[in-house]
C-alpha cells in the first residue's frame, strides 16, 4: 500500500517525518500541457516503478492518458517499469512527442521559417 503525502500540483511540500526502516520516500511527476502533478509517497521496500505508478492514483485521475504505454524514467533517465525504487527516487512519466523535433524543423524550413525563440524569431 502506498501512503500519499502530497496531492497538490501547486507548491509541493517536503515530507519531514520519520520513516520505518521498511519504507521509502519517492516522488511521481506527470505533466500535461494544462496541468502538472507532483506526488510524494512512502512505499514499501521492493516497490517497482510500475507498481508505484499503478498505486499513485494518476491512472484514475487521468483516464484519457495511457499510463501503461507511457515511457517512464527516474531522475531524467529512462528506465523499465520493473526497476525497484530506492529512497528519494523521482519517477517521471513521459508523454509521447506530438511531432518529432527533426520533422518540426523540416516543416519550418519548408515554410521558410526558423524555430528561434525571442526577438529574432520569425513572425506568423
């Protein structure tokens, strides 16, 4: 069973209580363009990435997103769902790219535009 410490997408708080020797502190993060979620939990030892995601409540909260097919990572490195978590791990659930960056650059070039951001950017 996972014990939730945070259910906020606003300002995350840090857990400062004492943990039993058989528990780990982890975070799970997930973002959509319009909403971001960071959840902190305590989980039993030997909890896997996949189990933590399943028990996080995120699949029920975002029923339109296929969490079972999403790429996942820990601290920015892609990983397998069977990876056993360690204390302090941050599980990240990645959304698929809507457009491959190379394809986006190609489309901009064909339209005579660049992808620069800022004052030198091409105007629509």
